[in-house]
């Protein structure tokens, strides 16, 4: 289940994601194209939270990543 909500300008904001949304990258597909920046992959698995260095959006992982999940 994709929990990424539709994002609207302005940033920063907090977005909850599920393990199904991994690997995590920003900007995510739900973000308004006016606010896009270069794609950056974000490591969230270890701490459950991460902040995008470009737009300061904070991502919060809800749930536990599947140990069999492999990053592309």
C-alpha cells in the first residue's frame, strides 16, 4: 500500500511512508512538479526518519522494512 500523500508547495513538510514505498527517494512521484529538485535516494531504514537535503521534507517510516527487500 502506497502511503505517500499528494504533496503541495511549500516545503518543508513531513510525509509518512510504508515499507512498500522503499527504496525512498525525493522528490517523490506525488510531489508538485514546481518543487522538484534532482532525485536523491534517502536511507531511512536504520533510524525510521530522514530529511531531504534539497527541500527539507522529513520522511517517517511507519512499519518495519521487509528483511528480504532488496534495493534496486
